[in-house]
C-alpha cells in the first residue's frame, strides 16, 4: 500500500535537495519513493509563492511489482 507525504518547501530551487532528503528518510524507514514528486505552487495573499512537495512512499526494498 502506498502513502503520500506532503511538505512545505521554502525555496523552489531546493526541490532536488528536498526530494533526496525524503528519499533518505523513506529508506531509513524501510520504504522507497515511487513515481515522480509533485511540486505545487500556492499564491499567498501578498502575492508571494509558497511551494509544496508531495511524494508517494511504499514499503519494500525499492522494487515495485507490475
């Protein structure tokens, strides 16, 4: 069974770094990321942007079955 995790990202340019950290944490817990991360932009009332990253995590050793 897969689960999704969403977290805030302060700087869009640090997406790769954030996904690498999420992947390391998933491995530490005996899980792995599947699919591609989803980056979502939210516009704040003051016109600035906030960023959210969503990843899908599954249990297992890093392989998926078809």
